[in-house]
C-alpha cells in the first residue's frame, strides 16, 4: 500500500511539472517571444541571446541552463537535479514545436499575461521539486557560499540582465520586461505560497516514533517533541503521548504530509504560518 501511494505521489508530481511546462511555454510562445519581451533569470538570458543571434531559442535555453544544472548537482538533491534536467529539456522541446500565434499587440497585456503563464509554470515546477529557471539554483549556491539571501541574489542577477537589455534592445523593452519579471515573481510566490518561507507543523499520532525517524531521515529537519495527553470523546479518557513540532520550508509541505500519511493516515496534523525564524537549523530550498 505504501509503495503504491509513493508511486501515485510521484506520478502526481510529474503530471504537475508537465502542466507547468505547458503553462510556461504558452507564456513564452504566445506572449513574450513574438514581441521581444524578456523575463528574468535563465529564461531571460535565453530570450535576449535569441534576439541577438540567429540560433534556435530551445538550444540556447538548454545551453544557458547547463551552468545552473552544474550548481544544482552540488547544492540540491540528486532527485531535484534529475527532475530539473527533464523539466528544462521538456520546456525546450515544447518551445520548439509549439506554433502559437501572437494573441495581442498590447504591450501591457503581453507583460501581464506572459508573466502570469510563465510564473504559474515555474511555480508548479518548484512546488513539485524541480526548476524551469536556474536562477533559483544560483540563489541557493550564492546563499550557501557567501551568505547572501536567495531573493537578493536573484534581484541583483536580474538588475544586470535588464540593464543589458536596455543597452542592446531598448529602454522601453527593458521596462516592460521588469514588469513581466515582477508579475512572474508574484505568481510564483502565489503558486508555491512563498518558496523561501517557513511553516510550522504539529503532529499528534500513536505512531509518533516512526514519524520522527522518517522526518529526520527524509525531510532532514530538526524536531521538537512535547509530552502531552490525548483525550477521547466526552469520556475524558487520557493517554500520554508524544506531540511532534517541526518548522519546515513551504516547498517541503507536500512531501511531509505524504510521509505522515504513509505511517498514520489518522494522525492529527495542524499547519500554521511562521512569521520569523531565529536560531536552529534552517534547511535549504529545493532539498526534496
């Protein structure tokens, strides 16, 4: 039963990644590419190079992603690395074979809906343990090596990118591209509910020991165990038991709930927002 559930979860993850690839490719081929607009990150670099050189953007996207994938090998899990390779190649294939006509010539609509589709696609990929744009991996690498936050790294990266765009193409395109990037970022955060934020989870289960072992082994998170009493109905019957309390990255929510279900489907689980985390060991993003 547990094995079949794991297979179903894995299939569900890849289905959502596939949907993310489709959404991202629609944003690129139906909105951004026909009108010379850019997004941030590796995708933006690929679009910019395709504007300057007569090379198929699908090939450029794969080539530009190679340095980020090398970083992924050293900074995230091998599972994420393999998923990301499949996702980026899949996106490149879809971009190559899709033949959408430009839907609108309105630059504001292009920036808004191009960013919306692209952000939804990237967000779905990240939520399921993959990336379509390597700038997130760059952020993780710089954060671990130099201590600069992921958000600041991506922002600095894109400031340089849009500056180059203004110089090579036009200031107007660079300005609209900034708008596209901002919309993409907001939609990514909305889809994955803040991929660089943390949530708290409290777990009450008769199989607390088994869940604790798997949390440490698979989620690689520290745990706090409270000694509590479990009441049943109106009879007031009580039983001493361990209550698990953990703080995890939002991107690990799906994996954590799947893990709990694999041990005890009747476990009582509450999730709550964490506004500030200080001290302890905080895990890296995308470590599935």
